[in-house]
C-alpha cells in the first residue's frame, strides 16, 4: 500500500481487505488519473510527498472507520492526515524531526480548516 508498508490493523491483527463497493472517480479502472505532483509539493518541504487523492482512494478501499492505519515511514504525514479525515485511528513514525514538524503543522492547518468550515454551516 502506501510506501509498500502501511498496514491496516483491526483488533491487533493484520486484516487484508479490499472494499470493492467503494465508488469514486477511480471505480472501474486500473489506471488512476490524479493531479500533477507540482500541486502536492506546494508548501511541503519534502522530496516525495504523496498525493492525497491516491492515499484516500487506497484507504477508502482498505479501511473502515475506527481502523488503525500504521505508517512507519510517515514523512510529511499525508497518509496520517487522510486517515484522520476518514475517521480512522492512525500512528506514524519518521526518523526526521524536520518531517515530524511538517506533519504537526499540516495537521494543525487541517483541523483549523475543519473547525472553520463547521462554524460556517
């Protein structure tokens, strides 16, 4: 999956699952078309950030709300941000303090946007 090592855990056991009932822009094709990487890199100081569209497509198919998503090479935290948005529990690690701080700032920004949009409704 993401970085070939992200695992979905339920009740402590690895549960391989691919939900074919998910319907989105990727349904019915083995080729996923996503935006250019230039859009992803804007404001993220990481050499290889994942596109959130790809991560979301994968997590929607491989997890359910409340599942634990583990990313042992979290980098700038894209997988963790998407997992949180999908109401999954998440845990990530990275050896770099620099990338951990990027993740912390991105998470704060995501939470701020969510609270702003919920106040508007």
